[in-house]
């Protein structure tokens, strides 16, 4: 029996292992055909930015892992609209299509999943 999984990303793309670990968990769930959704809050919206150049700080780009999500049937990507606006971004700045959520829609998203993991 499969359980729906929501992975909540709260960290900027570089500076901790949390974003990479979140993607690893998402891809692992995808391999086992578990329904997976990802939610990006706060500084985590920077994980989705186009044209990142993390090699300047000795990091690997997350874009290749993120671009693999559709191959694992992970296409439920949610972004807090307020987080985008607070960081001066809009959906056109992102590498993957996302669903924008207002703050009051985040709690129901949590309630609609069997498992919620926060990174």
C-alpha cells in the first residue's frame, strides 16, 4: 500500500546538505512508485532558480537532480507565493513548472499527505 509523501524544503540550495538530502528522498520514493510532492518555502525557492553557478563556491549544481524529478513521475511541485515575492522572484525564474500556493493553502497541503518530511 502506497502512502503519499510531502517533502518540505526550507533551506537555501547551498550551505547545508538538506536540499540534496530532500532530493535524494524524493527520488528514492519515486523509484518505489510512491506519490511524492515537494513544497518549497522561504529561502528554498532559490533551489529552483535557473542558471545557478555553484561551482564558484565549490558546490555541485542541484539543477541536474531537479531536472530528473519528472523522469520519476514527480511533478507535484509547490512554491509558496509569498516566498517568491519576498525574494523578488516569479515563476518564470524557475527551472521547473510549479504550482503557487498562498499561505493559507499550505496547511491543507500537509493534511492531504500521509507522510510529511521537512528538510
